[in-house]
C-alpha cells in the first residue's frame, strides 16, 4: 500500500540536548512523506517529489499541517483509562483507592477488551502511534491489548504487571505464577509483528525478593527484552522501599541487585533520586520516563530534566510519558506543556524543540527503538502525526504573531491539545482524522 502526505515536515536528525536545537532539527515548509508497506520510502521537498509519484500512490495534502514522527508514550497504564481524573490522594492512597480496584476489573476479558479499544482510540486521537504499556496482573488484560492493536500493526510494547505483596489479595500473583504467565505471554506475543513483550514488575514495593529473583531469571533469559517499572516517585514510597530492602543502598540498588538496571530497562518518574542513583542510570544504560502530568496531578514532585541531559556528561535516555491514569491527559502536547512548567519550577526553560524531541525521537531512544521509530526518514517505520497548526481560534490568533519556527512550536505545545491532531498514521495507514479542507490563510509560513 502506498500513501503520501504533504505538509510542512519536522523531524530530528540528532539530540538537541547534545548538538543544540538548530543542528538537531530537520524542517522543511512543504514536503512529501511517501510511505509504502509500512515504511517511509522517502521524505522530499514537494517541488521535487510531486512529479514522481507512482500511479495509484495516494497523496493526502495537509495545507497548514505540520507532519511529525508519531508521538511515543514511553510509560502508560491502559487499565487506568477509566479512573483518569480521580480526586484527592497521593501515590500510595491513590493506588489503594482508585488504581487497584479498577485494575481488579480486568480479570474479566470482555471488560479488558472494551477498555483496550477505548485506550487505543485515545492514543490515535492524540497522535500517539507507539507506547510502552503496563497492563494488570491478569494475563488476559495483556492478551486484550495486543488483540485490540493487532489490526493496526502498531509498534506496541506491553506486559503483565508482576506484584505479589502490599496490594489487595485478589490482585496478587506469586513468584511462580509471575514466571509462568510471563513465559506464556512471551511465547505468544514477543516480537510478533511490531509487538514486544515487556517484563513489568510494578515497583519494588509490590514485589517480594523471591519475585524479583524471578525477574532476574527472566531478564537473564531475555537479555534484550524491555523491562519497565517505577522508581522514586513519592517520599513515602521511598521510605517503604528502604524498610523493605534494608540491605540495599537505595531504591535503584534494589533493581540493580536483581539485574534490572541495564539497557532496555525503563523506569517511570525518578524524581527524588540521589547522585548515586543518577550515576547508576548513566552507567547501566537504563532509561527514565518523565511523566510531568502525573507528577503534578498526584502531587509527587518536579523531575529535573537537566539531570538527564545537561550535566556535561553522556545523557541518560529520557522520554516523555502520559502515565495515564496518574497522568491527566492523553495529549503529548499537554505533556510537553507540563514538562515546560515543571522545568520552570526548577529554574530551567525547556525549549520547544527539546520538548518535541522528548515526545518523539527522545522517547524512542529511551526505549532503544530509535532505529525504527521516532523520526521521519527513508527506512523508518511509517508512524506519522499531522498537527493542524490552527486548531482553535486562540491558537490561530497567536500563530499570526509568531516570528520563528520555535515560537510556533511553543504555541502548539502550550495551547494545543487533541484538537490539534489532524490525522494519525500507523504503519502507513491513516487510523485517525483525515483531510479537512483548511482555509487559504492557514498556510504555515506567512
Ligand atoms: N507506582 C506503582 N504503581 C503505580 C501506578 O500505577 N501509577 C503511578 N503513577 N505510580 C505507580
Ligand atoms: Zn506508572
């Protein structure tokens, strides 16, 4: 299948935290992205490519649109879709009061299938084409998500949550069941099509040392498998981990002792970490999912993105994530806006180019998938989002006074939301939106 999209194109050819914003960005005001059989065939200025389209190649034009790599959500709990916007608690109480009861409902495969469909709809409506997803302790919740994603050939990474203590008994597995269920799911889904299975111990607090031994064994059996968990989100959580693992130097050391700090391991949050813990991330190649909406909504604190990227040493792979349902929005644009404000509270102004990087190629790097997704160039997988840069009257008004690309991007990330998503393509196929006729005066460059 061949489809081509036309509009302004923005992608990344490097890391703006390392080489600077201007050198990292590739931008062209009128280009065509040609997609064929799920891959990007070429990205060329429209003036050159128009005459060369094949017979039968479908061209979808987006005047006033900005073509970007599809957004990548590198940490999200799909089963918490139904409890988004739950009032008034911080992490440990929030889990007890809202997250655990809702996750219990995923014992029912029909409920899981229904929410998986809702979740994917929200992803596509918001321009998210790829995600690294926590399911629940029930293997059927993993099956439901992969089954729902299958028709889209989406690059989806997901795993069964492992948890055998400090949660309601009806939500616990055992070390043996964790192993057996994980192995079964790996056999069924890992590396089938664009899917990957992810080993998913919930966090140190809900896994016994015996279950973490199981994780160590699985990690050793599958050295290139993604691992996802949480680290250092909330002060009470950190105190509890210290009590439960008195022999460990700190929170990150718990994971390190079980072989879970390594390339392709990604941890949500990392807000309150010590110098030693930051060093461990740097030395091991483990990554961080920065979840600013969640950190504000659940009252967890302000992650300092400069610790990942700007301390003069090699960057720690860090991407942006919604962390639904601790997070309060599926929109990567809302996530960039909160990342900006959280950085401001730390005394740092996150540039718009860096924010867009963190939601695309930066997130792909955090998942060690940047050779496949996260940028627009020939050979990459054809996951694309097209923003309507004039999606609301206020944005339209504000865009008229922008004097640079950076300023336009900043307006989009601060004022934009799902209304800004004109279309989403997964594996070269449009899964959301379409060509809306846009008025003449919406040309991006004027
Ligand atoms: N820590 C352990 N589980 C969770 C979860 O579901 N959400 C968040 N935000 N933090 C967690
Ligand atoms: Zn989370």
